[in-house]
C-alpha cells in the first residue's frame, strides 16, 4: 500500500511540474478571446482556492467580481488584489440564501449588464479523513448542491452572448464520480438512470439527495449503498457533477453565439482551511484547472469532469 501511495505521489508531483511549465507559456493573441471588458464572477473568493482563481483570472486581464459571505472579509480580500494592480470588484453573496443570490444578480445586471464567466467555488466540507459524521449533511447538500444549482439558474439569463461562448466552472470533486472506485453508489438501477443522459433529470438528482438526507435523519444511510468515505461531501459533489452534465445537454441546444459551456473540476486535496491545512496541493496549483477551463479557447468542451487539466473518464 505504501508503494502505491508513493507512486501516486510521484505521479501527481510530475503532473504538477508539467502544469507549472504550461502556465509559463502565454496565451497567443488568437487564443485570447477575453479582455478587461470580460466579467468573471468567482463565488467564495475571499480565501483559499476561490481567492487564487480570482487572482489568476485577474492576472490574465479580466475584470473579476470577488464574492464573499462576509462583506468585510470580502472587501479586505479584494483590496489585496486591487493593491496588486488587478481589476477586481467585490460584493456580498451567500449562496445558501436565494434572496442574497437575487440581490447579487440585480447588482450585476445594473452595474455590468451581464457576465461572461461564472466560477462556482463556494462550498463546505465538515468531514476529515478520520471521521464520517453526518451532523452537517443537510447543510452540505444545501450549500454544495442546491446553492450551486440556484446560482447557475440565476446567472444563466445574465450570461452575455459571444462567439467564444460563456463559461461556467464548478469546483467539484472526483469523489463525486458516479462510478468512482471510492464513491460508487451501490444501487445499480439508480446508477443506470443517473448515468444515462436520456433518463437523467433535475427531479431525479433532487430525489437522490432527498432520499439520502431522509436516510441520514433515520440513521439508516450506512445500509443505503452510499459512498462510505466522506459520504455527505461525495453525495453533494455527485449531485453537482450530474447537474452539470444535465445543464451541458440543455445549454448545447442554444444557437451559435449564445453557447454556454459548463464543466466541473477536482482541485485535489488542497492545503486550505477547508481541509484544516492537511492537503498536499497548494491553493495556487488547485486553482489552475479552474482558470484553464474558464479561459479555454473557442472549443465546445462541456459537461465534463477534469483534474490537473485532464478529463476524468
């Protein structure tokens, strides 16, 4: 087992070095579909991965809207970037509350008349490796899935038409892979329905998380065939990944010039407050794939899950 871990660590380190090299290669003029007029919204961007995503996008010359649940903390984070010469604005946003989302979208519409990129980074995780408490399962599902979903629904009408297409990037997890080695749902019938784009629906995803929460409340979730590690987090991110696939299908029907591409990515086990600083990936590296997806040249990549700039099959 130790040998496997060492090999995985070496492989990850090698890939991170490759990505570091890729980041030194500037985008060519014909690849740069964006400008300082391009508006990117990053949720939960006052610290950690979100802050790094905001910083890197601003570093590429975009105008970034940094959002934070706590107004004063958000202002301080934005100030750091503004003092670095970046074009960054800030607004309070709590994705748990629909009235907060509504107020934010109204402000965006009035001030910027729309957005081009949405990065859904805001989320929570209360479980560490050693435990699998369900104490905060409801809050985790409501934030990571319903909050993200509500944000997507609110922002789609504000996404501006362009030849390159608007972008939605969801910070998710490989723990939310439907057929993942560590996060497999044992119910074969449900798994089959969820994996088939013809039968996948918002109602089906909502029912899945609702069933999970009912079993958590009844304390029967352990026999329910759910992932046995980071269970509530895995279920919340599975829902995000599935909803992104569903939205990709629906959004692909939009005419040319009005396309919206939506993808998810796994940042890895990151050294941030969310992991109590126990991760093995820096926030800078963790942000990279999200920024890369947001800025992809005019390519119709959509409905996929990525990690380290590669699609996870």
